[in-house]
C-alpha cells in the first residue's frame, strides 16, 4: 500500500471514530437529562417550601437589581446641568452649630506652671482648682528625672505597647506599681480616661449584668456603654437600694436558670466619687459581692495616694484585703504628677487586658519621660509616707473651715481631697444657678483664689448632676492660706447671691 492509499485509509478511520464519538456523546446527553430532572425533583422533595420560596425571592431580587435598578447610572447630564447641581450643593457641616455664650465654651487662660500658686487670666492665684493633691508637680527631683529621661529616649514612644512602644521604663513602672500595691501584676495605659473606659469592656460583654452607682464619673459611664452589658444604677452610696436591685436580679435568674448560669455580674464603684467628694462604703460592697457572687471593679483615681497610712487607697483605709477587689483602676493624673493610668490585679486579670483593653492595644504608649515621672513619684511615696497624713490633715482643715459658709453649702467626706460647694438656696432654674456659680468662680479668680464651677455634658450624662464649685486640696496649703481662701469665697458669694 502506497502513501496515498495510507492517507485515505487513515482519513476514513478518523471519520468513523468521530461519528461513533458523536453518537456516544448524544446518547450520554439523552441519559444525563432525565438524571438531572430526577435530581432537581429529589431536591424539591427534601427541601422545605419556605426555603425554596426564599431562595427564589433572592434570585429574582438579584436579577432585578442587575437588570432594572441602575440608580441613575445610565443618566447623563449636560455641562450646564452639572454646573447647576454643583452650585446648589450645600455640604453638611462637620460640627453642629454651637452657642458661643454657652458656659462650657468659656475657658480660663493659664500663664504659668501649675502648682500651689497659678496665674489665671493674668491674676496671681492660690490654686484650689487643679488635682495636685500631694503637690508633686512642684517637686524638683521628679522634674530632673523626667528631663534626664527625655534626653535618653526622646519625647514619645512612637507606637502601642504591643508593637514597638514598650521600653524598659514601662516595664519598670508596671513592676514598681505591682510591688507597691502588693499584687501580682500591673498594666499601664497612656491616658487616665481610657484606662477606666477600656478596662470595663475588656471583661464585661453583651449579656452580662453590671450594677453601678448613679454618680460614677464620665469615664466609667463610657466604659459601661462600650461593654454593651445590661446596666442597673443604684442610688448614690445607698446599699439598701443596691441590694434591692440584686434581689430583683436573683428573681430573674430563678426564672431562667440556664441563662443565669452563663450570666456574669459586675459591681462598679469609685473609691472617692469625683462628682460628690464622698467615700464609697467599701466594706458593704465587699459583703454584697460575696453574698451575690459579683465581680467588684473599683476606680481609685482619687483615693490612690490620698487615703491610707501609705497611700494605697481605699482598701488600706478600710483595712480590706486586696483580694476582695477583682480589679483596681487608677488614673495617675491626680496624685502621681504625671498622666496615664494603670490597673492592678492577678496575673490572669492583667494579662487579659493586654489582649482586650482597647486603650492599651491601640494607643501609643505613655511617653518615657512621663513614665519616669510616675516612677520617681512612687519613690517619694515609699520614702516620705508622711505626705499622706499631711494631705488628710489638710482635707480635714478645709472641711472644718469651709463648713462655715453662709450662702454656700459644703458637701464631701472629711478625708476627701475634693470638696463641692452648692448654693444653699437652690434655684429651680438650672441655667440661672450655673450662671451664679460662674460669676462666683470668676470673682474669686479676680481676687486671687482659683476655684472652678463643675461642668457636665448634660445631654450625655446618665443622671443629671447639680452644678457646684469644686474645691481641691493640696497638702502644701497652710492654715493661713485656707482661711484666706474661705474669706475670699465667702465675700464673693455674698456679693453675687
């Protein structure tokens, strides 16, 4: 067989093979079609009707969106129409319009370093307005140590603690705080407000229950909001009202035992309340914590460094073991002459915050020079414990002297470094009372005593607060200066009221 015949035979064989393959493919298709219908029928039989209806609705919705709902994308505007639309466009302002006469926007300008004396609006004043209870802002050793640290590390740490913002001074401060308080570990935050606002939602979540005093400060309120837990507020320092709420929760738990087994319960309070200057009854809180199986969180931003023989705070004041309090939160911006805050507790409690405390994870860490300032302040805490007795003595003297006002009423615990002065004859008009307090504060500044009226974000506060003059105690005050401050405030108040 020659080459031509070979090619012809190969062509015939190829065509016959292709014909058989086509016949086989057609036969397979004829078999596949009934099988496909059988599978669809089986799916319809095993699938609930509502699922089929829902999927059909979703499919039709997608088709409608793709084919018919074009959101005007196909519309074309002429150049004149585009210019007219742009000319009519009015962007929404980034901030709402504010009343420039609002007292919250009226500020005082400080021209000097903050200490026992301060220059406000050009007036040299005795400072009874800022939170410098131990007078450490004027301590030369703390300033010298901070400057030395500044030269070594620079201004900032340039990142969060978990990335590249941790330096040896941060670890040293946490170790010192833990040893000073006698606890396993401490965790340091870069801002006092975020310490409390981050620590609470790090543990309390949706579905949990939190019982809190109705007068808790704003940072605690923001922490409660962030937790998304169910919140119950009890009357200020009223243990009977708190127990009433706990009994109601107990009855709710009995109705749904399975849910109650998964519900965690927290109790949140302040050592000394910023808004009232009152000390919380910690022994009663500890007793209720044990009876009703609560986790107790305590904000000691004011009581730390002011209460107790060695400045350990409310637990030392009442001689209560630290183990009775699950978490202690402290802002360092009052007694430690720096900024930031810290939480102390067991290793498990603290380590959890390093992963869940948003203010710790996502904020740049505390600047090294301010971290060293806190360490130097702790050195003074340990070497000069007499300062705590001194600030407590000054708090008693201010309490005794300021209790003699004729048209103002003092409200605070005796040992509290924060005092509140209210107008004795309460006005029904809140704005009028606020205006009178503002005039008294301005008059005192003009006469050389710096005091300030309280200012609240009334539309954001959980419970309305009555305005007052807030007085802060400094351990460096003398009896003569306290008497002078009383005379000035008394004279101005009598003139305004």
